[in-house]
C-alpha cells in the first residue's frame, strides 16, 4: 500500500464519519436552537427544558438513521477488507 492509497483511505474514513454524524448533529442543533429561541421569546430560563427534547430528538434520529449508517459502515468495511486481502 503506497502513500496515495493510505491518504485516500483516510479521506474516505473522514467523509464517512461526517456522513454518519452529520444528520444526528444537525437534528440536535435544530432542536436546540428552536428551543433556545422559544426560551428567549417567552423568557422561560429553565435549563433542563433544552435537554429533554434534544435527547428525544437525537434518539429518534438515531433510530431512524441507524440502518443507513450501518449500511454505509458495512460497505466501507467490505471495501477496506478487500483492499487488505489484495495486499497479501
């Protein structure tokens, strides 16, 4: 395996990590900003009000996106294993 293949594999791993993490992080961001906006408009400054909806939204997002996340990781791992077999 030469330097170019190592860099390409690392680049693919980083892109897959972004693909897997981005939907859940974006949902958490949207829910957090929405609740912060509601808190600012209503002047309710309850600190725990942000966490419960955000946790529920993230769990629902994980439940919804988990099959596609696993498919992405499985395809990447199969490609990586094929590359390793090709080295031998």
